[in-house]
C-alpha cells in the first residue's frame, strides 16, 4: 500500500463540480492499494499517517503530528500510485489491486485512521475527482508499506 502524504493548509475534492470533501490545515493523503496488500498494510499506514511528526512546533521544527496540531486528513483513492512506466510510455497497472479489494482496504484504512482520533474526510472511490491542494512547505512524503523492513 502506498500513501503520498502532503502537508496542507487546505485541500478539497470535487465530483461533478460539487465539493464533496474539504479540510483546513492537515494532510492530503493519496492512497494506492496494491494487489498483495492486506489489513496489516492499512494498519501500518494509518499508524504512520496519524503519527508522522511533520508539523512545526513552537520553535519551527517538524516535531508535531496532525492530531497534535488539531488538523484533519483528506484521503483520496489513487490507484495510479501503482502505475508502472518501465516498459514504454503508457503506464501498466498490474500491481494495483482489483477495485473490490482496493475499496475494502481503502475503507478499512479510513476507519483505522479515524479510530486513532484523527478527523477524516474522503474523496469518492472510483470517481473522476478534481483535487485541490494548498501545499504547506511544501512537504510531501511517499510511504510504502512494502518498505517497512
């Protein structure tokens, strides 16, 4: 499972021209589910997202988590994080989970993150979305549950 995590001053998702989710300060998480991922991967990433110390403390150092600074998380499904462009110019998505499995793990990740006390908003799974982000920093991190060793 992969999460592209961006520290945000604000972020929102539109579907069909209508805002379906928005947050103020916090994190925008683009979440990709791989074909071999399990709930263990989702738990790992939820714990990582909730606890990442990437917000400034009083001294301006990245030392606070999203929950410590009262922020929210906007989670958007993003199967293209598993796009493979090593063979040619058109991405292949063989490593991405099938839609049913991806939806189940995406929803489980959101529930797991919310259970940690983090306010969570979501995009619409499998919808064509317009995602707006005012990146803070910019701070952007890629976390992959396959690289936990």
